[in-house]
């Protein structure tokens, strides 16, 4: 029972780590896109 639980934990931790990394990267990517959009709008106003 104990070893089975440890195996399950060993499987779930990398999965959650990957999921968290994916969510974090997607948020950073969306922020970058938003920032680039604002920057291009500001540049178009200047030009």
C-alpha cells in the first residue's frame, strides 16, 4: 500500500509540475502578446 502510494505521488508530481509550467508559460506568453500589441499601437500613434 505504502509503495503504491509513493508510486502514485511520483507520477502525479511531475504531471502537476508540467501543468503548472504550461499555465505559467501561457500566461507569460499572453502578457507578452498584450504588451507587444500596446507597444505597436503606441508606435502607430507616434508615426
